[in-house]
């Protein structure tokens, strides 16, 4: 397993997430009009209903459930549930817009070493958790590895990349 260091598969980025939906149309509307995704061409050879969207550097593939009525509906917003997180520049503006749209949300504030991160959690139409945060306030520091980066490359007064020695177990 000595080749299992760093990036053994030589991955370059996240391409997309795929979500199964009760209504592809309702979910597509949400992702376009709440989160700002845009529809993109989907291969015509697929023999099942779906929509591809792109935004913020990631694709979201929405697929119609084979049995929409049997899909569980999450009603409790639990920040510890599976979710996708988006970085934003103005948490107050995002919260105001979500409230204006009538979207139920849970607000959290996390502190780490005097640095504060604001988080907003809410569901898409099928109960999949969405987080909006200002997480680039906290630098990403690996426990072992080579590169340290923040979520945002626009951070000022902080190094963009630091090389650390690889720690062997």
C-alpha cells in the first residue's frame, strides 16, 4: 500500500452529485431559482427522465424516482445529516432571501480558535440538505499530507498553499 499516498487515483475535481427526486421539474426549479444553477445538455441516449444542471463549479444530476410516492420525506432539518455545502459572501443577505422565499432553515454558528463560521441549513423539495456558509474563515489544515488551502483563494493575508511533510503512521 505504499503507493496509497496523496492522490493515488489522480483525481482532479468533483464532477457532479446525483439526486433522486419525486419531481424532476420541481427540483430543477429549486436548484435554478434558489441556488442559481443552469440547465445543461444531457445525453439523449438515456432512457430515464432527468435533468442536468451546472453551477458553482459542480454539476447536479436530477433523476426521477422509479417510485416517487415511496420516497421518504425529511421534515426535520438536521445539520448532521448528509448535505452539500455552498460558500457565500454575505450570510445576512442569503438568510434574508431564503426567508423571503418561505424556505424553512436552521442557523448555526461554529467557533474554532476565535474564528466564527455562520451556517444556514435547509432542504430541497425532496428533503436533501443544503448548507450555505462562510466556511472560508477557517483554513483547511490536513492532519497529514502535503497541501493546506482555504476554501477560498481570495483570502488575504494568508498563504494560499503550504507544503507540509507527509506523516507516516
